[in-house]
C-alpha cells in the first residue's frame, strides 16, 4: 500500500481523499488502513475515528487500530477512547481477561491503565493480563518486562 511505502499521516489522509476524488466512498477497511498509518499522529487519528463513528460506525478492529494510532495522545483522551470501546461492547476481552499481546508496549500501558481504572470502578479484584511470550518482538520480549516494570 502507499502507507507502507510512505508511512505518514499525510499519505494516509491522501489515500482517503483520492478515493473521494475518484467518486468512491471509503469503507471501514479503507479507514482501518489509513488509521494503521497514523501511529503517533493522534490528532489525525482522532479526526478519522470521529468520522467513522458518525458515518459507518465503529467496529472492534477499527478500535484496536485506532487505539494504537492514538499513541502520544493525552491520557484522558486514551481513557475516553477505552471507555467508548467498553460502552460499545466491542472489546469483550475487557471483562476479567485483557489481551495486550497485540499492542506495542506504549499502547499496552495505556490500555492497562484504562483496564485497571475500569476494574477499580467495578470493584473487580481478579484480572488476567495476557502479554504473550515475546515471539513477535524483534530481539527480546518487550511487553512483559514493560508491564512488570510499570
């Protein structure tokens, strides 16, 4: 894709604009691809997520990709996004078991904070966090040591 050749928020947004200029309507897959290119460009990601929510409606994959794109956003925004996922019942793993192994470490930490806050509000004492064994890490496991340090 163009995003893989030029991973920037400008390229991601241009792809959606190109679709519109050709008379095509972006679908949820188009938005998911664009969002996957926006890691760290949280303002653009938030704009796209709001556009999807108003037009097509959010789905679980869009929320996961969108949450990753919100890296660097203020914690309140990330927590609000987490709450939206829970309220829409699009993240069923947020009950007692939270699977973090697909997230980059920074995203997983925010998700962990949100999960812990949510559990505290529900007076939940037993949580299971899944962080994997580090098989997707380039060299050594990253996520488990990061979460343990936290």
